[in-house]
């Protein structure tokens, strides 16, 4: 499997994402500068965290209208897995590929620590290696991670089983404790916690690795590649 790690001006988790896919998962991965992107040759797209374009206007807003976005949308339409983490989640929201919006954390401060999450849907291409209602731990690092949606959107997310991760102890004020959601088709996951920072037991936690392993396993199954 071959991953594209999209790099915007201000991305700062791209190296972590590349390391997770290339060095830990053991698959092909390339850092793709947003102005030079040709995503047709990749099997999956990773939108990393950071501060794309300095988070001017709104987090992810400028990146969401950059030239590469049309190709990201094509990848989504083609059913390829697209994972957006932190700023990548914000970009997906601004693109309109996921519902809702991000507000500043309820305490109006930047937060950087590990958080316990509950796996709410283990039936996606991103969560097949988890148990439903399993508790995992992933780091967060954000100032605008307070996910918001209106009541109608929340009910729609619940009805379509799009809520994938929730916080056990909601640190930022997110609606319904939401930490990660998918699109209706299930091939786009946006999440605020950082799985790419939790892929090696040597560093204390490899819960995040299972997200990448789930993507790879799904891809192998759908492409009839032997495990």
C-alpha cells in the first residue's frame, strides 16, 4: 500500500505521520508538497496535524481551498481511505467532507497530554483492529479541538454510526464527547487525538498503530493481497 502524506505550509506532524506509515507499518509512503501533488498513484491519503497557513482565518480554512484539495476529494470519491488528524480533521471539516466545526477549547488554552478514548465503532476501515467500547490512550495537542455540531447533525451522526471515538473525560468541551468521526461512506476519518504519536511501545504507547494496521488490512482484503 502506498500513502501520500500531504504537506501544507505550517504542517508539523507530517514527519510523524510518515514515520508511522513508512518505518513502523512498513508500507510505502511519500511526503507530498501540496503544490506538487499527484494523488492518483497513492492508495491512501494522510492529512497531518500542525498549523496549516498559520491557522489564519480559521484552523484549516485556507488549506481547505488549496490546489490539492480537488484531488483529495477525488480520492474520497474513489473510495480511498483518507485520514485527517488534528489540523487534518479541521481541514476535512472546512472542506465539507465531514459535518460540524471546530471551536476553541472550552478552557481557551492549548492542551497537550494523553487522553483516554472509547472506541464507539470498530466496523470501519480505520478501526477493525479494535474491540467495540475498548478504552485506548492517545495524545492530544490542540487549541481548537472543541468539536461542535447542532442537534440534527448529532442525531444524524448517531443514526449512521459515524461517531468512531469519544473522550472518556472530555477535555475540550466537544459535543457528545466526540473525538473522531467518519463520513457516511466510511472512508474518511477525522480525529483530534494523534495516533501517529502512539505507534511504538518503545515510546510508551502503540495504541495508535492499530489505526494504520486497520487501514492496511482493509486495503489488502479489498485488493486481494495476501497477508
